[in-house]
């Protein structure tokens, strides 16, 4: 069994740091895992074949990020857990994902707005983490930021198309933005990365001639383990097969 | 200048700008479109299991596989378009039932074991059908098939490996794998089409270098390839007539129910209506998105 940080730590202070790192990692991992789940619901039902491929590709990138982060978080857990232990056996109230990513898909405008906000947020986080003292996290961030840059650009291009495409697409984007914005605000603080994320989103919306919604913070954010019933539904579906065969390997 | 007949005789490649008989063009459009439709309808039975895959590794493999199928659909529609048709028209023909897709995707995927079984048997049968198409006389189709066959062979191995985990897992997992094989075996054999004695277009397609081997030849090749793999899996092929024929150096197998195949092809299989309804609904729900993208492009928006 690989040693955990807690065991390696020279003192109780390090164990505390490992616990908070682990929770931080779970937040990143769960955002990616749950967003990937929602995007994969689009498979075989996207607006066209190219978009089916693009959304599946983004879902796959996010799943890859979730696996790396969960694997790492699992090693920081005592006793050590695998990525699948954390994905398939962890209680819902230990999930740290943003509520933003657990909300049901809705129409394509909702998916694009949510991807725009998530990717903008992840981009800043990963970009900053590239220089983290934790070399393993820095390596994960360096790989992920390249993927997220593509997701962010994909969502940006669709925001421009839908924002000024037709009256209907514009109306749907306005509705989606109004509904998702408070969940995005719930994620943001006031540090440099968050300000930079907001600034980028505001620029995109401006170019798309979409109005920036007024700030309002929805609760819960999801970061403290409090979620909506939508997460329970996601986890029930994700675990449908494994729950019927406890202890089996796949 | 080389004539069409000369190219065919020399086993050369016909390219989009070359002169070709109208029937050759029409046959290829029908076949390539049907093949493309099969790839995209084929995303449904497996795609439904992505969110329920029992490990993150299996989930990633399945997501990548279904994405590959969408990619195959894209290459194939592009190959068909070199013959002067439009993807939107081909999709319309699919939605209205004027063009078909592989009969196999009209069977339901009931358990997780179906995902592995589809990879093993359905992709396995597709490979047997498609490898000869890499040498088909129409250049764009042949080249698309080279790339597709490489990916299909990954899918087949991944399906086998996934099923192996089940057949060597708990008794319940083994039973799930056997049940999936019981349900998919005969439909997989039907993927090779009607028997040679009742395959109306085969002769002409063979003369044109589109088809290289007969339906029954390919079906036998698939059985011979698959029987030893079932033994490795420790699963029983649901055919009491299956027996090694020393003289032929091949496996004898039971009668395929071609009446069932005819029913499914005629649109009366277990999931025909559901598959097309799903596709039509997705298409209708995406109409406003495509309209917006077109309007944006027409207005000169930077894409």
C-alpha cells in the first residue's frame, strides 16, 4: 500500500494540511466528474454530429481530469482509496462539486452557458495551479489547462453564435444565463483568479451582445458538501450497476 | 484515358471526378449512407450505458468508443458527399425510413454485459464485413474504411476484455455475460445479410469491385473467428448444431432465422421505432441551434 501524506507527515500540522488539500482536490475532481456526467447525457442527442463529437470529447477530457484528481485524493485518504471507491461509494454529502454542474441539462443554451462558466472558472484555477508547490497537482493542472482552454473556446464560439444568431437562440441564452448566473456567483470569491474569470466571461458576453446578469449568490454552493437532490439522482444512475453487484470487479 | 470498366478490371480505384455508371453511383450512395446511418444509430444502444458504466475506466473507454462511432459517421457522410449528395438529405432519408441502417441496432441493450458483447460480437462482425471494403473500388469509401477498421479493432478487443472481466467475475456477472451472448449471437450472424441464394444485389456489387466476398463466406469467417474466443471467455454459444467440421476446416453452425432478419429490416424489430424516434427527436430539438449557427455564419460572424 502506498504511504499517505498523513503517515509521512512529521507533525499534526502536516496531517491537517493534507486533509484540507484532499478536500480541495475533491472539489476540482467532483466538478470534473459531475460535469462530465451531464455532458455525456448529450451523447447521441446533440444538435448535430460535429457537436455530438465535441461534447463527448469535452466529457472525456473532464473524466480524465476527474480520474487523475480522484486518484490523488484517494492516496491522501487514510486508508487509501481508489478513484472508483471515491466515485462509486462515497456518500453524496462528501461530494464537493459546485451545484452549478449538477443541475439538469435543460436545452443546449443551458449546457453552453454552464460550460462557458465552468471552463472559465477551471481555466483560471488550473492556470494558477501549474506553479503549485505540490508537483503532482501542478502536473495535473498543466495537462488540464490545455484541455480546458479548448472547452472554454468552444463555449465562447457557441455563445457568440447563439447570442446573436436568431431571436429564439438569444432568448434561450438570456434565460439560461439568468438561471445559471447565481450558481456561478456562488463559486466565486474575490481573489485574482476569480476576478480574471469574471472579466473574461463579461468580455465574451459583451461580444455576444448578451447582457451581464446582476450578481446574486445562490445557495448552497456545493463546496461544503450540501447539494440539491439532482446530485442524488446523478449518483443513483452512476451506481446503478455497481450497487446491484457489491464487491464485484469490472 | 482509362475507362471505368478498365479501372474495375485492373482492381484500380474510382475517384469522385471519374466517369462512373449511374447505377454504380446510386449503389455506393445507398451503401455508404446505410453504413453512416448504422454508425450513428449504433451510438444509441451503447450510449445509454455511459452514465451507468461500473468503473471510471470502463466509462472512459465507452465514451471514447461512442465518440469514435460519431466520427465514423462523419467520415462516411463525407465519403457519400463526394458522390454528389448532401448529408442533410441522407439524414432526412434516414428519418423518414427511405434509407436503412444495420438491423443489429434494433435489438435492445438490456444490461451492462450487452456493452461488452456489442463490442466483441457486433464490432467483430463489422470488422469481418469491412476489412474487404478497404480494397473497395471507390477510393473515398476504401480510404474511410482503413481508418474505421483500425478503430473497430480496438473496440472489439475492448469489448472482449470487458466481457472477460464479467465471465470470470462473480456467478451473477458470468450469468449476465452468458445472457447477453444468448441474445446477441443470432442477430450478430444476421449482420452479414441474407444467404447468398437470396442476395439480389450481390452479383452486381461483386462485379463492380464493391463487394469482395459473399455474405455466407463472411458469416462463416466470423463464426470461425469467434468460436475459439467464446471458449476463452468460458461462455457457451447458443447453437446446438455448432460442431467442428474436420473436412472443411471450419465450424458447422445452425440455421440463421432469416425470417426474423426480414422482419427487422422491414422495420418490425424490437427497437426500430424507438431508435428512429430518438434520432428524429434529437434532430428536432437541435433545429433552433442549427438555425442560429447558420444565421450567425450568414451575418459574417467570426466562426
